[in-house]
């Protein structure tokens, strides 16, 4: 069963993949290694996980605005998430997603870090501003 | 957010991809921050210039950008002095990458004057709207000059430079420029005390707009240091001095004892000029160095503009063995990494340990000169 959750479009494009969900904000500068696409922030709950090709779901970005450029570098290296879903986007991730052509939706009707579980199939429509979620539990 | 026909056309790509992406950035930020429309800005100042800070990620992005800025745009300090880079111990590899970054910016029509004090060359007028990103420059422009800017990121300031506009939110609006907090410093401050105060209160103020009451009368150099400190440990973009607050707000009383962050630890290197020194600060340093010889590296950071305007002062400083360096600073240059550093700046004290992995101690300007001149 697929659930549609409406939100706000921030960065256009459509992409789908398996969700990787965290309740920790992400600082792309520092938390993510742009050469591998792996979370390296030692205090981050996703430390050790790969974000490559995932639908990355997290509350918001934080840290340096260089984080926008890290997202760009990830995309250029073929290691970026397929799309991003935020609770509330802030400037670093919003700008990073736009310059890297990574679909991004935020301000959904429900908290995505609760409604989506790691492993769910998610399709993000950043052009229209909604997501489609298929729970892994029902597969 | 309302867009004019021309803005809509830019968003659709009618004026090329660079402007389209820039417009997408401005529109997204406008939506995030609840702006009603875009407004024209008179200048842009772009952070994210040093290869040490933006690295390969930033370089890759900048080298593929094509376009021309439509408003006067300057850059933040880069990772080295353009001419004295070898003296600073910068590697040829770093130099090459850094120059690639500068050339990418210059290709966009950006003036590659690299300083966090662009207002010494051209000060925005009171009430004018600008799009600046370096946090101490933002603070000075808003608070000392009365111009209006948000704390932009490097990429959003660049987007504003390509379009000539910014979303109308935050500090561009009167309602967000009123004080939301009162700070009373009940003792005389001088010299590095202002930056130290900024460092200490920044964490408490966070993103509020404080109104500070002083016993002593701060000069512009003092306010520059205060704003830089508050912007480094907090997110302060605007403050007022001696402005009465109409409505009830929290009051923070600061005593001399609260500035207990000074320490004297024998440094390997002494660095002054965060933010970049003004002409008057250079003259003060020259006077303190009169008749003295440095026994340790003493680097004085300033803008090329200010250095060119003060040739005799620069010569007087360098007669002591100290070096006046331009285009860079101790925070964004790898030249200062991993060394025990003494500074007179609250902002440099905040960033030294993290960005420079340096054991950093904060001292007065006289204390810094003394440390540099003692064996």
C-alpha cells in the first residue's frame, strides 16, 4: 500500500529509492565523506552508513554553508542521495540540493522522521511537492 | 513569494542556466524564510573563498559556473597572501588550487579583493540593502553602518550577485531589527575586551538582537571586534548600542570577571587582525613595535586596500621583523595550523581550536606584542 504525503517543494525533480532515516540533523561538512558517501561524523547515529542512492530523511541541515558544496561534490562523484526529505529545510541543504539537482521536499503533513522507516520504498516528487511511501513491512 | 515577469522568466531559464539556478536558490530561500518578494541589493560579499574552507567541493562547483555578476561583489579572505604565500609556508599545490578558485570568481566578474572588511573601501549607506555573507562584516554593516543584510551563506550571496536581488525577509525588515535583549557591561572596556565580551555573550545571545549598554564609549574598531566575537560564538547579525528597549526583554549584566578567558601561554606564533586591521589599528601596532624586534613570528592581517593606503605604517611594522599580510587571515589559512597561537581577537579565539587545530590563547594587543618580542 502506498501512502501519499504532501509537503513543500524545495528542489525539483523526481527520484525513488530505499529510505535511510535519522532524527539527528546532518552537517554535510564534517558528517559526510564526499569521497565515499559514508556518514563519518563520530557522534551521528548513522555513523558508518552509506547515503549513496538513498532517500535521505532527516529533520534539517546544520553547520557550515560549505555543506552545500559537499552535496554538489557527492553528486558529481555519483555518491549523492537520490533525494532528500526534511522536516524543515534550512539554507545549507536547500541550496545544496538545488545546485546539485537533488529533489528535496519539506514541511510534510506528518513528521517524515516518524512516518518513514529505514528500508521503506520512497518516491520523492520535488517538482510537485509530495512523497509516496511504501512500508518495507508490507512487502 | 511574488515574482515579477522578468523574475519568472529567469526562473524558467530564459537568461541562461547560471541565472536560473541562482533564481531557484533565491526563490527556495524566500519560501523557507517567508519572504513576500525579492528586493534589489546594492552589493554582495561572498564567503567561501579559501581552499582550506571550501576544498575540492567548492572548487568543483565554482569552476563550472558561467555567468556575470550584476552588482559590485567582493570576496572574503582566501587561504594565503597572493604574493607572500611562500613566506607563509603555503605549498605549491595549495597555491595552485587557491588560484583556481580566485580565477573562477574573477571569471564571473567578481573583484578579487579578499577581505572581511570591504567597508573600508566602500561603506554601504545607512538603510541600503545588501547581501553579505561573512559574519563579522554582516554585523558591522548592520550595526555600525545601518545597512541591511541577512547572514547569507557563500552560495546564496553568490546567487544574489548574479541576480542583483535577495528575498525580502529577516534583517531587511524593520520589525526584525528591534532589540530583543539587553546587555549591560558595568565596567570600563578597552582594546581586546570588546572582542572578549563578544565571545562570552555570543553564546547567550544566539540569534537575538541585543542592545548593549556600556560605561565606556566604544569606537568603530571596538565595535568591529565586539560584533565579530558575537557572530562567532552566537549567530548575531545585528546589535544596537545604548538603544532603549520599549518592551520587556531579558537583561544580562556582565561583570569584569565574566571576561576570564584571557590567558598567557607562550605561543609559537602571534597573529593579529581578525577581523582585518583598520588603518588606525595598524598605526597603533606600529607604535607598540617602535624600537622593538620580534623574536617570534608576528603576523598582522589586513586588507590589501588598507595596506596600500598605509605604506609608511606597514614599513614601520615590518622594521621590527613582523609581517603584514593581505588577502588572508589566521582562521582560513593553513599557515597557522597546529601551532600554539596567541591572538587579541575574540573571534580568532573562538575559531583557533576548531578551524586551525591550534592551542589558542587570548591576550591584549600589548600582551601579544610583548609575547612576540620576548625570546
